[in-house]
C-alpha cells in the first residue's frame, strides 16, 4: 500500500530501512537465532547429545536398549541360564526359579521389548506426547556450511513471505511444512536427521506457485533462484553431496506448493486463470482488448509483453508502472 514502510519488493530495502524491516520479521529472526544457538550448543553437530530433545526421536534409545539388554543377559546368567541356539535355556539339574525371580525376569523382558519397539519406531517419543519433535529437527545442523546456507535461504524467502502474510500466518506455514516434511523423512529414513532445508523448500514451493498462479509485484521469483533451487533438489538425489534429507526437501516443496496454490486460488488465482483463457481466445479472434491501464491507456495490443494488475485501492486495472501500490 502507499503508506507501507518497505518497497514493493522487500529485497530492495535499503540499509536505512533495516530497523523497519526487522520489526516485521520476528518469526524469521527467531528461527535464525534459535538455529544458531543450537548450532553453538551442539558444536554444529559434533555434540548432538546436548540437543537430544530436538530430534524426531531420542537418540538415546539405542544406548538405553543396549544397557537393558546387558542387564537382562547378566540376570539370566546369574540364574543359571545359558545361551543355546539364539535363546537362553536352563539346565534341568538346576533348582526351579523362585517366583520373585521369575517376576523380575518377566518385568525386565517387558522393559527390553518396549525399548526395542522404541528403537525401531521413529515416532515412539511423539506417541508419548513429545509433539514438539515434529518441528524441532529444523533447528539441528551438521556443519557450518549447512547452517550458513540454510539461514541464507530462510532469510531470502522469509523476508518476502512474513512481511506479506504477517507473523502468525507465516509461523503457521513454517510449522505445517516442518511437521509434514520431518514426519515423511522420519518414516522413510529414520529419525537421525536435521536442518532447515525442508522448511526452506516449503517456502520456496509456496512462493513459486503463488507467483505463478496469482502474479503480483509482491511475489516476484528470480529465475536464477528458481533454477538453483530445482537443480540442487535434483543434485542431492544423485548422492554426489553426501547424506542429505532428500525426502524432507521433496515433501517440504510439495507441501509448500500445495499451500501456495490454495492461497493463490483463494486470492483470485482462478479468476486470473479464466481471464488468461479469455485473453488468448480474444487475441486469436482479433477481439477488442481485454486490459487497459487506467493511467496511461496502454493495452495488451500496444504492448504485448506488458503485465496488468488490479489495484486493491480503487479496483481499477493498471500496468505495473502505474500501479498505485508500486508508487509509495
């Protein structure tokens, strides 16, 4: 709008507007600060135990299982059981096991079985009520470059989307993408992963589909950015860059794209699609022009490559040069 404190494209904000811009980015900035703090705490992945509560499933499950198994085996051996063909058997010449000892063995066996189930179930801790684990893997990073590039892309997309949709809606988008992409990655490859990449691809997918289905100066996607993100998505699947949470990337992109499509249609994208169809039909039959700038009078016939937009201020049609929203 004409009184907005930022330019039509937030990426064009000058340094003098930095304080104003950051005022509108609390979620983006908090995500970046938390990621950096977790990176410092875990030494960017070299000491993951300090952030065990952030993984999709506790990484201590294996250690718990091993300690319980060792205690169970030690108890069996004390009672005279010996391994035989993958199981423990008790010699016939031994006295019967006391009832109290049998109850203790049964309890230990049950605890061991539950530990094994948790070990092979990436959603075990979530089922126990740790629902925050669906989103918190996005704060875990493994290496400085992993952290730096993810923060760079988070700022690139967050600075546009959070300014336009405000903090609560933007936070909802981030959490939805994080939860679904992390869930898919955990179910497909296990719970030992982390990174903001799934969220970044979700924001990218949202912005890409939003800008395609409902063109607006506020949602301009640089063609180089689009190409780079899509190429990197494919390259990661080749395995040339090592272990990458590819499922999280792909599902994040699809979820973000679906939400971006829904937002575009809600904002009038379907009407825009129908007008495009009418425009093509009119051009093919040499009908009168369909678009005319209320300021300069140019139409699609006088400038075939010109984009036209409907102002939210007076609902008149303008070319991009004379759109009131672009003239702060």
